[in-house]
């Protein structure tokens, strides 16, 4: 059985290893609920951009592609915001304007 390897395989493997290491760091930093949502969405966006720019893949509908990418980025932002203290801060500032918000930082 003949199997030819190219430089693309090595680059792909290197990027995969780096992404796994950064994924491990992300889970430890921001948690398992948000980390995979962010890196999966980022992977899809980067893959789309590389496909269109570097590999000359042409989407059938540019408008639908842009809409899909915007919805994906909105989902990533929503996942990141829901796990942060931002919803609580918005609630306190909008519904209870006299309350002073003190944010604690855990190290």
C-alpha cells in the first residue's frame, strides 16, 4: 500500500496538537461549558475563511454563508456571555440602579 505524505499533513498535525494544548488550557481557564463552544465555532469560521481564500472554494450563496457565519459568531458570543457575570451585572444595573456592584476576582 502506497501512502504519500506532503507538507500539508505535517502542518495539519502541528496545528491539531497546538489546538489540543490550547483547548486544555481553555477548559481550565473558562470551563468546559464555554471553551468547546468557542473553539468549535472558531474552527468553523477559520476553516471557512481558509477554504475560500487559500483553497479557492466558492460557496453557492455568499449571502447565506455570511448569514450563517454571523449566526455562528452570535452563538459563540452568547455561550461566552452566559457563563460570565455579565448577565448579573446587566440585571443589577438596569433593574436596580441604586445597587453598587462589587465584583470579586478569584485567582
